[in-house]
């Protein structure tokens, strides 16, 4: 992106060209960094989440190897409850209770979050943080495939290229280390 933005101008940039794409990125990202408070907050929280995901994988490996996945996740969820509960209690006044949404959230909490966290923590404990977190890269690939198969969504060429890149990157990152050549 930097190279495209700094490239010397050789005539007008075609529609969808690199300089126009950079201007598009700036139009959407820069207000989040310097303009609207809500957008800047969202951008900051996104960056914080990415950093904390990486940190969590690094911390989870030795803890999982020592105590197992379930005790580590129980304690992590208790810490999360303490951190998030004040915000939930604050927003409780403007909320209403209904069984439908509560029951709809149950499989998401148990399967998508609960079982997935146990499997992920077990995986990073066995193969290490860098190799274990490769599984996260496959989530968008599964989402694209499920969207195409179940919702009849159209696959854009960029989605196919991105899927190929993700799978190639996951394969390269998950390869075991080769032993050093004998000297």
C-alpha cells in the first residue's frame, strides 16, 4: 500500500487503481483514527483485541501444559466475568428479557465459544502458540464455504484468492521445524 501511494504519477489512475484504493483506505481508516470518536474507539478496540488474542495464546501454552485446558479456561472465564460484568450491569437498565434470544444464544455460547475454546487451548498446549493459532486463520475460509453452500452466496474472485492465500499460509506456518543439518 505504501509503495502504491508513493509511486510517481504516470498519468491518471485507472478506476480501482492502486492510488484510488489507497485513498479509499484512508477515507475509511483515517476518520477512525483522528475523526469520529465512536469510529476511533472501535478501531482502538479492534487493535487491542488482536494484541490480546496473541498474548492469550502465548500465556495459554505453559498454563495448559501444566494444568490442562479446562482449569485454565475456567479461570480465564472468571477473570473475563469480573472485567465485563460492570458493563453488563450498567446496560441492564435499557434491556428486556425474552426467552427466544436467550435460547438462540445458548448454542453459540456452548458450542461456538465453549467447545471451541477447549479445543483451541488443547491445541496450543500441544503444538505451541504460533502453530496452534493457525487454526484461527481457517475461520474465514469456513465462513465463506458455509455462506456459499448454505446461503447460496456468490463467491467473489477475491474471496477465492484470499482463501487460497490463507490455506497456503496455514500450510506453511504449520509445518514442523526441520532438524539442523549435521556439521
